């Protein structure tokens, strides 16, 4: 911006891990940015980075000392992107901007991991004052810098204005192969290919989809951890040996960013002791809320996302470190906890197949959850488009997402990924190893909450009849809760007079 003539096109508030990188990404794509953070060191940090990266070009990012200063540096109508912690900070910043005179034509885009219901409320609250738009982002630091996956939703006119910006900064995939087009070189963003940014739907839809993305991310990470644990405990393999196995797996259907980084983490030595870093990292998992929200949301609407729930519980159990340490000295497992060397290759293959089948179930649950939520909320979610924008840029990016895209392209109304020919065939092919891997884990005393819950989900989902008939009988017995009959139309309820004549009464 030459200080007298040109104003910046985009205001950016919050210059932490994501904001700083989004700012540099915007700059690489030709947008001038007015950047503000409460912490002036972060403003200086993005300015210094811009100086290093832009070479002899004029400044692309302009530091701001206050909200007022930022608005003064922006062209009207304002386009302001928030990259700040979810919750109160978003309300505080929106309130402040409103005080400073935002008007109906201005857009504020929340790119944080906000709770989707908060987004819906905010849109209502600011309606008629300014456009509150949301654009959920996935991809972590590197994604934000060189191309994240973006899940925008909200006002259509807002989308029309934002579309070129969001498509420009998003990750890209090769239209023919569905593979990511990557160039992590500052100043040289990928321009060709299909953008990983698609309008998701009305307000709240984008944050809902991002929430489920993170729920799937939790499940995928937990499944990889269970594979690691199983290989480590039963075969006594070192982290580096497991890293090599994961690198091999990354050449096949499990190819994904999460497998790739898991191999890198396992191969890393601790700079302090020289021992494997993973053995020096405390086994207590953190969480910021999106996995829990997905689990709670799935329970609320009755869409079983057991892999997500199991992953959230696994993180909670990891937090019981002190108790686990005490229990480990008291509670005994099976006498045998290792497999024979001669079994090694077969065991590794079984764990691979278990990971693959469980992963299919976790994604099937996530997509089914979005389908049900979409129906309840009246969002017309396009699942092929959602799978498409997850093929690159985001944390769960994987070759596998192309098969999901294909499945929903074939059948827009597919009730569950398990019902797609390709995925049904894959599970049929690998299920015997999946079952064996779980039997191994149970026999050897290796905890596999996500593997086992995924298999139970599969076995329940494929059952024409479950034991819920007995359950309904139990409910009717103790609480006169009534039941429907298999030989009568749905919606007709009956009660058996359990404590009397045991006669059947039809309930009106
Ligand atoms: N990290 C990740 O991998 C991903 C994060 N997200 C989401 O993106 C958002 C940003 O995350 P991330 O960059 O990791 O978080 P950081 O904590 O690294 O950065 C947030 C920044 O916002 C600043 N900030 C907070 N409140 C205000 C305010 N009122 N006005 C101006 N600046 C403010 C913070 O300043 P200070 O530190 O001084 O408080 C901090 O510099 C979050 O909602 C997060 O959930 C989404 C996808 C991936
Ligand atoms: O959104 C993200 C990735 O997609 C963030 O990295 C998020 O913080 C991950 O969740 P958690 O911190 O709970 O593991």
C-alpha cells in the first residue's frame, strides 16, 4: 500500500499459527493485507516474514496497531478475516468492529474452529449490521501457508464476494488424478487444478462440516495410534521400525498425510537424549473441543459415530496418567503378550487391514452424521463436493478421499459409505484379517478401542436384526415403555401386562 493512494483489500485479525500463514498466503496470491493482533510481536513477526519473502517488491502486508488503525488502512466495503480462538474472542472482536462503524456491506469472516451453533447465533445477531460469514479452515500451519482446505458457508452474496479470494488461497488437486498439487515455495502459489474450497451451505453448515472433519481426524489419528501400539507391544518393534512399516503402508490404500506424519514422528530422535522422541513425549493427549462436539452432536441426533466417541474417550483415558501408573502395578493382563517371530509378517498385514477397514467405518460414520444433520437442519450438503475439498490441504487428506468422492458422485443419496460397491468390496476382502487383528489384540491384552468399536459398528450395521428386540422387551417389562411388532405397521405400539395376565394391549 502506498500510504497515500491505495488501501488494503483485506483486514486480518489474529496472527498466531494460522493467521500469520493465511496472511502470507493471501499476499502470495496478490492481496494486500492490513494485519492486526493484540500482541504487537506477532504483527512484527508477519511484517518481517513478508519482508524476507517479497524481496524487492513493495510491502504486501501492513501492520496495524489497533482495530481503528486497521479499518483506516482498509478499502470499503471492508473484508475482514478473523483467525482467533473460538468462543468469546469472536464476540469481542465483532462487538468492537461494530462499535467502530461496520455497515451492512462489510463482511467479517470467521476462520476459527467455532462451534457451529455459535456461528448460527452470530449470523442472526449481526444480520442487518454487517455480513457475518464463516469459513472453516483445515490444514494446520503449512496448509494455511500454502493452501488449506476451506469450508465456507453463510450468506450467498458474501460467498460471491469471497469466492475468488478463498479459491485462490486454497489447496489444489489435479482434476484427473485427484492428487494434491503441492508447491511449498513462498511467492509461487499453485494456480492450476481444482480448488479445495466449496460453498457448503447456509450459516453453520461449514462449521458443522469442519467439526465432523475434526471428529474423523480424531478417529483416524486414534486408529493409527492403535496400529502403532499393537505393533510395538506384540512384536516389540522399535519406533523407527514402525516408521518404516508406515512408510510402506503409505504407498497403498492407507496413503495419507496422517500416516506420513506419524512415520516422521516415530522416526524422530529426541534432540536432548538421542532416544526416540515418541518415548519422551508424555502420553497424555490434549484436545480443544471439536472431537467432543462431534461425539456429543452424534449422540444428540442418534447418528452412531462410535469411532469418534471412542477416540474422545481414548484421549480422556490418556489423561488418567497417575491412576494408570498405579493400576499398571496391580492389574494383570494375559500371560502371553508377544507373538512369535515367524508370525511377524502376517501380524503386520493383519494390523494394516484392520486399520484400513476401521478407517472406512470411521469415515462412513462421519458422512452419515453429516447426512443426518443436514436433513435436520435443511442443509442440502453435497458429499461428493465435501470429499473433494478434503482431498488436499486438510489434515485428513488421503488418496482414500478420491474413492469417497467417486462413491457420492455415483450415488448422491448414498445412505452410508459401507453400502457403496467399492467400500463394501474392500471390507469383504480384508475383514478376516481385521477380525484376526482384533482377536490378537484381545488375546495379547492390547487396548484397541477404536478398532473394536469400528468392527462392532460394521457388524451392527450389517445386521437385519439386532438385540434391540430384547431391549425393548426389558423396557416394556420394567417401565411399560411399549414396543412395536415386526408383524404390524410401524407406529403401532403394544404393552404386555408383565405383572398380571401377560395379555397384550395395543396402545392408542
Ligand atoms: N492451529 C491449527 O492447526 C488450526 C487452528 N484452527 C483454528 O484457527 C483459530 C486460530 O488458531 P491458531 O492460529 O492456532 O491460534 P493462536 O492462538 O496461535 O492464534 C490466535 C491469535 O489470535 C490473537 N487474538 C486473540 N484474541 C484476539 C483479539 N480479540 N483481537 C486480536 N487478536 C486476538 C491471539 O493473540 P494472543 O496470543 O495475544 O491472545 C493469537 O495471536 C482457532 O479458532 C483455531 O481453533 C483451525 C484449523 C487448524
Ligand atoms: O482443526 C484443527 C486441525 O484440523 C486443529 O489443529 C485442532 O486444534 C485439532 O484439534 P485438537 O487440538 O482437539 O486435537
